[in-house]
């Protein structure tokens, strides 16, 4: 009888472990904690299309090289969707340019933080973060460059989409 009790207890333990580690039978992609890659791309592309023309229109200058792409962190199924570019020769001083970025992000509904020591403005709206920072920390004169980054980090769902999604050319939003 003792052998039968051990077998039954062993089965109970196995069933409990299986129940605790089950995902509830969900076969639908997007069952993780955060948004899936397709949703993130649509959200960030829409924000870039709304914000970038206002930034460049207000700051002037020439915007260079901004393509949004997915990249996987360390091969663990955690993705980031980011775009980085630079604004060359904005019309104002660095202080004026960063103040303008702060105002534009605020107008678009972003929660805005400034870091004067790092000469950086960060805006967050939903999953999207926009960062504008002086190309050189010591730059103040009129026409000093500004680096701009838009991104969403920590996407855990949508591997297939993220792996095959083509780069989105954000410069096209300025035409």
C-alpha cells in the first residue's frame, strides 16, 4: 500500500506543478504583460508622424537619418523598437531648442522631464519615449546639433512580426 500512496502523491505533485506553470491554454500571441510588437510599431509610428514635423518646423535645421527598427536584446525574446537621428543647425541656441522641444512634447500630451545637467528633454506618452539631447554637453551657440531618439523598450510579444518588420523611414514624415 505504501508504494501506491507514493505513486498517487507523485501524480498529485506533477499535476500541481503542471497547473501552476500553465499559461491557461492561451495560444494567442500577445498574452504577455506588455503590448505586442505590431501594436507598438503602430503606436510609435503614429506618434513620430505627429511629433517630428512639429519639432523640425519649430526648430528649423536639417534632420538626418531616422529609421525605426526592431532589435532583440541578447536573444531572449525581448525587443526594442527605436529610431535615432540628429537635427543639424537648429535656428536657436541649445537652451532655446530644448525649451522648444519641451513645449512641443507637452502640446502632444507627453509627460515631460528635463535634465539641465545632461542638456536633455525626455517625454513619455503611453509606451513611447522621446528623448532630445544636445550633441555636445558644452554646446550653447546657435546652430548646435541636437540628437533625437524615439523608442519603446521591453516588448515581449510578437517575435515573428519583430523579426520580419521592415525599417520605417521617419524622414518620410517630414516631406
